[in-house]
C-alpha cells in the first residue's frame, strides 16, 4: 500500500472514543482541552440519548406539563385562566427547538475542540483499533461509550400502541388512557406528563413501591401526591401480557386483572449497548451486557476504558460527563480522583419533584449501624406555601457524625440538590450547615431549617 493510500485508511490518535453521548463527548472535549488528538465515532447524533431522546426532551415535556397545570390552577392564586387543550404539534415544536439549539451548540463545541467526528457504526477490532465502514482508526487509548437503550420484558413486543420512551416523546396526540409499565424514574416522569396533559394514567410496578431506589419516605409522599393528582398505580403486581386490537391495548396483570388503554408505555429500565461490538473478543470483560471496570474505569485491557451507562451503576447523564472527564484526565496523566456513585445527585422531575444524594436511611443503617434522621416538613417553609406544594427534606446522619444522605420531595426541589451534594460530599455535620444563613423566603431555606433542627435549634419546624 502506498503512503498516500495508507493515510486515507489509517489514522492514529491519542484517544479514539466509540459513542458520542454524554460520556463520550465529555471525554472528547476534555481530552482535546488537554492537547490530545481525538477521534469520536458516532453512529447517530452527537449528544446521544440525553440530548435527543432522554433528559432534554423529557424535561421539555415536563415543563409544558407544568404550564398546562398552571393554566388549569390559576384560580387557586386568584388569576382567572382557563385550560383549553394541549396541542401536541406545538409542544413538539417547542421541545424540538430546545434540542436543535443545544445540538447546534454541541456541534460547534466539537468543531472548536478540533475533534475528528467520524460518522458511522464502529466496532472494536483490537485494543487499539475501532473500525468504521472499513476504515480503521487507531488510538493509543480507546474509550468505550456506547450507552444504553430501552429494555422490554420477555414476550412484550414494542410496536403500535406499545411504546418505549423513545416513541412516546414524539406523540402527535394525547392518549386518553395510558398504562405505564414501570414505576422508576422514567415511568413516573411520563406518568406525570401524561396526567398533566389530561390522560387517565395507571402505573404498574412489580416492586412494592414507586421509585423504589429512593428512601422509603420519598416513595410514600410521592404515592400520596400521585393519588391526589388522580394518577392510579398498582404496586407489587407483575405484568403478565399485553394485546393490541386497533388502537386499544389490553394489559393483563398477574392474577388476571386487565386494564384497557390507548397506549402502553414500557419503562422497565435500560440495557447496555455492547452486543456485537467486539468488546469481549478484544478481551474486555462483559457481564450481563455491562462492561466491568475498576474504579479508574479501566476495562482490564491495557489502554481501553469504559464510561457512562455501559458501566454498571447510576444511569445518569452527569455521571457520564464525570466519567468522560475523569478518563480524559487519567489518559493525560493528571491522576484525577475516582467518581463515586454515592456522591452523585439524583433528580426525578415528576410533579412533585424528587431530589436526593447519598445514602437512604436503610442503606446508612446497614453501613453504620446507628443513624439519626430528621424530616423537615415543607409546611413550615414560606416559599413552599406560596407555591402551594407539599413535601419534606429528610436528613440522614451517622450517629453523632456527618450527614450521609439528603432526600427531598416537593415542587422545584431538584434545584436544591446542589447544596445537598456539597453537604454530603464534604461530610458536613448538621452544626456546620446550621451556621450558614439561607435566604428567605426560598425553598432552599428548607435545607437550612432541616439542619438547624438536627443541630438542636429548630426555627420553623412543626414536628
Ligand atoms: C427518557 C429518559 C430520560 C432521561 N432523563 C435523564 C435526566 O433527566 N437526567 C440524567 O442525568 N439522565 C437522564 N437520562 C439518562 C441519560 O440519558 C443517560 O444516562 C446518558 O445519556 C448516558 O450517556 P452515555 O454517553 O453513557 O450513553 P448515550 O447517551 O446512550 O450515548 C451513547 C452513544 O453511542 C452511540 N453508539 C452506540 N453504539 C455505537 C456504535 N457501534 N458506533 C458508533 N456509535 C455508537 C449512540 O448512537 C449514542 O449516541 C434519561 C434517559 C432517558 C431514556
């Protein structure tokens, strides 16, 4: 092969990244900032799940849902407003506009970082090489970042009125009756949107409670709030089957109960995208589809790392960003601190919102034996009363030790998770936080009040 021919088929980079979602592009950007030569292989659109079919579109839908509720509830605040209807073409245009602006920005950043974007489906052919449409791209390091995709249940075929989040977020109509299979984060967020848009919603969850990964107190409050909003749920019940006839889906539960709906949303979790990509053949350990790594995100094959949803743990965009940045810095020899899932904040954007960081009461009990908890009721918080929301801030501390978990539920509580994260991450004692003055009247004040109470000097605490 002539030198010319070789240069068109082979290129060597410092880092070759397979997958341009949150984990992959964060790694690419940071590596480029550190002066490394980067190739980023993406078969779909730069930005991946989060930007195109995940975080951003769902949060746009949730915002439209909030606007619908505000229009409906104006009277409560002395404002005469009437809710007419939800125009899905308008909702989709707004949502797609948000995505398009962010996508354009992201493409601009990739260009500014001089990253070579390679379009196409890539495959790992050995520890240093990714092949895309016959082109071999070689790197001193390879980062696997192929993300996740919706799962279904055995025998439950996606199609027609049986959908995953990907189809449900592009609907051009509001289904009158929806069954949501799965009461985890994605399930309760969609249930919340559909209800606000006017659908009758039933959630079916095999586990005994909604948002089962959260502290039990959060599940109880969410269930109460959903009941009040007219969102039905069946927990501790297994799905058996679903059949479609015309535009109707009939869902059968274990025990024989049936529910008729116009749409079945399957939200039973997301599985890793790793099959057929050459990972195992290259020596990478793959366990039930996930890539096994050590805490430095090394796969066991020298120079091959994995980031984001393919690494077992929290499936969150900001975890992907953090993984990507970590690996870029590791490759550049900066010896960054590993990313610990426990310190990663979690927000579920349904109404009411859920925000948490650190250990639940049960997890802390297991880890430390004796723990102390305090639940500050938002009833005592001025801003929450103004907004008309209910909920609480729950603190979990190691007995006579630092705060190890913060769990919050109520309107807009997601915005409070930043301070909660600092408290848990810096292992603050209640007394440390009680000494910080929180602005009044904000919902953020509820975090301050909870710590005041746990430090033995409650101010607006009613329990
Ligand atoms: C409905 C929904 C709502 C969500 N909401 C939130 C939220 O509010 N907050 C939050 O933090 N997280 C949220 N998430 C999760 C978040 O989207 C993911 O955690 C995040 O996208 C994971 O990033 P990743 O880079 O690991 O994978 P992905 O974003 O899935 O990116 C992987 C990329 O790799 C590409 N790829 C795969 N195989 C190949 C191949 N062979 N060759 C080339 N390219 C390939 C894919 O096209 C994709 O672009 C949500 C997810 C969903 C589905």
